[in-house]
C-alpha cells in the first residue's frame, strides 16, 4: 500500500504552523513541522519530502538568503517548494527564482484554506475531491 506524500512545514508562527498542518493532514498527507531555518535545514536534509512549505521570514533568516539555503540542499533538488510569505517584496524577487527552479511557488499571507489546499494539490499533483452527487 503506497504511503501518503510527506510535507515539511517550516514556519515560526505556532498558530499558522498548526493551521497549515491541519490543512495538510485534512488532505490525507503526512506532515512534520519546525519553527526555524536551522531545524528546517536539518529535517529537509534527511530527505523523503514530497513538498516543502516554507515561510520566508524566520527568526534566523529571511528572504532570498533563506530560500537559497533550502534550494541548495541535495535532498530537495527535485522537491517542490511552496513559499509562504506576508512580505510584499517576495512577489518581486521570487519569480526570478521560479524561472530557474521548477516547482517553486509563492502563496501570499494571509491565505484561505481553499487557497492552500489548491496549491498543495497542484504541487503534489493530487486530484481534487469529487463533488457529492445530487
């Protein structure tokens, strides 16, 4: 029996981290989470992740330098990375990186549950749930 895809959440805000984890679990995915870049890099380097959900503003790093640390990990070379950020400037520089790295996307904060679910399904190539028959 195949195992569910695994998502690593790197988010320092405990409230947002819990919300993201609940949404990921609600889609039937496995989830692990951590609150800073140091632990996130350690966990990411272990490999086996199908998606990285990455806050771009962490206590120990932010922005492009934070992203570069994760994108250069050999264990994440083929792993889609969905960046989550409330920084309005991320939308200015992140598209340059996305041109170089397939599977890299941005979800601006605040986001809704349907927005995150849609982005997770797209990144992991999951089918959308079927509607109820009338």
